[in-house]
C-alpha cells in the first residue's frame, strides 16, 4: 500500500479500490513505526489528518472530485499551517502555532490533499545535511550513517522511506534538489515567483522558492499544478497563467537541445556520478535529444556570491525574532537588552547565528559596496551566462551534487566544505531559474541525481523530459523501504 505513487493513489481513490481513511491510516502507522529511527517528521497530526480523510471520503461519495481529493502528503515545517505548530526547525519557533495558512497550504487543501504532518528541516532552512535542526538530525533511509541532505531533508527522507507519497519543500540554494538527489526521489524548484512565498517562513527572500518532492516527475507535476499560480499576497509572485504540467508529460523529445556545461564535468565531480550522467545522456539521445557543450564561465563564483547574498537577507529577515513579539523568550531578563540578547542567543542555533553575523557584516556601512553590492553584480553575471546558453539550448543537464550522500558528521566541523555541496544547485537560485533533480543511478548503493535547469517558466518541459526519462529507466522506483 505504501509503495503507491500519487498518480496511483488518485486512481485507487477514484475507482473505490481504497478510501482516503484507509491509505492515511496505513501511512500514519508506517510513520509511527519508522519515524523514531528516521526523524523525518517534527509533528504528526494523526487526528486532524483522519478527520480530513473522512471529509474527503464523504465529499467523494457525494460526487466531488477535486484533483488531489483524499491524497496524503506532508508539508515542510517552514510552511505556516493554521492551528498546527510550525517550528521551522528552530527552538525560536518551537511552540509557534500560526493563525493562518501559507498560500501553498491553502491551495493544496483546496485541491483536496490530507496533510499527515510537518517534516523536519535544517533550522530556518540553513543547511545541506539536516544536521542543523533543533529537533535532531534526519537519517537517510538509504543508510543509517548517511545524511538525507538539506534543508528539506525530512521531506526527502519521508518520501524515500515511503511514509508519504509527496511533500512540499523549499529551495533557496538547492534544498529541494540536493536532498531529492541524496534520497533517490524527484524534486523541482520552480521559477522564482511561480509559487507563492506567502506564509513560507523567510530565509533569503530573493532566492526562496517552494516546490514539490515526490517519487516521480508525474507526481511532482500533479502537486505543482495545484501549488503554482499568482498570489496577490506575495509581491514577487508572477501574474501569468500556469501551464498544463500534467498534459505535456508525454510530449516527444525529438529536437530537444541540451547543453552540458563544461564547468560541471570536471575533477570536482565524483567519477561514478559522471558515469551515471553519461548513461542518462545516452538514454535521452535515444529519444531524440541532442547535446552540445555550453560555457557558463562565472559558475565558480556562485557559492561565494550566494554566501554573501543569502546571509545578508537572512540577517534582515530574522531580525523580527527578538523575544518581544513572538517566538522564544528567555527567562527572567534583567532588562530589554538582556531580553534581546538572551532570547536570540538561546533561541537560534550555531549555523543561524553564523549567517546572521556574516549578513550583518556584509550589510554594514563601509562593507556594503565591497561585499553585498559586488555579490549582486556577480549574480547578474551568472544570470547572463544562462541567458547566453539558452540562446543555444533548451535546457542544461548536469549533476545535482558533487557526491552521493555523505556521512553524518562528515562535514559538520567545516562550513566551507558543507557549503560546497550546493555548487551545482545555487546558480539556478541566483538566476531565478527552474531546476529539477531526477534519480539517475546508484553509486556505492546510494542514489544520485541528474539536474536539468531550464529557462524561466519551462517547468512543463523539465517535467516532461524527466517523465520521459522515467519511462525508460527505473532509478526513481528504487527505494530503501521495506
Ligand atoms: N544549503 C544551502 C544553505 O545552507 C541551501 C539551503 C536552502 O536551499 N534552503 O544555504
């Protein structure tokens, strides 16, 4: 029962093969059984979920059929859920119960989904390994000593362990694609502005973007179809019709031109991942795609530029957590200054503090031009690299990550080596482009992903290529789940 994709669950619900209550009960008991060792969930809302499942079953019996009616999913604990604790992986919001829903949560509820709970994540989405959560690290279901990636590591692990068929995630520098790659699932970061950020707790506002994570590209299409769209509550949301992601999944790949950035296939990339990518390229060629080398000369600057822009924005966004208005407040403060200092000192973890310090520094008078402004200029150069490439090709193919999932603790002592994990994912965020990670092999019994990055608003084409690839390969069907 737990091995079913969203597409399959939809079919089973529609044909009456099983009810929403049956599938939700089954998955909730699976979460009970697996979560103590995996720690993919921060909160499980069993009672509420079963109520919603019963509602969905009643509505269906009365003739309703919204697209995802009765389909179980889970939300990353960064999306505000009305009446359900939303911690963002932080002590700061340990007891925060939002009085409203994020737009993504509302839209998916309107489509009929049943939310089983909130998934674990790096604190305020800062991390690449899910070791920065106040609620403890997440274990990759593929290996008990491996990280699931981050920051949407709980979502990726929950799908990989088949505790839930799909989850929401967010991606500021790779946090949908990198954990998808490490856990052998599919995840797409849409174009910046395609999915509303309203009610999605902010990390770096010019980079953050929500998206779906699921076993297959088809399931991602089903979720994204409901998540995407203009939202007047988000000033960076784009008013443009949503494409038919599901309707174009089977389009032919004849004539598709794909660029292979010469900067991506170098010694920094694990040889076995390179070999998996070569095999994937051969599959796509058989279906009519052609490949040419492209040059993205400024890509090596993306990690340093990101680690100026993202901390700058985070230092500003996180200034609202001051112990006064909401969130954690220290005990018995001596005075106002003590209240600020201790509330923030005790409420935030190490990595968040590191970023706030860096961000405050690069925005300070005297350093602003040297760091922040320069990083913004580099950001433009990186976008221009993509603009030139997309004059020649329809999309770009490369690795999602330089290595398969690393060991728990392996990079914890060295932030720079941790940051370098996102070397292939960050460029798309800096440019605001859509990117998808698709399982494309196993290296040392661990999954690895292929990344496709497209021009603005080409989500439908990315999902189409990923889907066609999944019709001729079975990497996405492999699961460590029993
Ligand atoms: N790993 C990156 C960081 O720590 C990206 C995180 C994300 O995409 N939320 O900033």
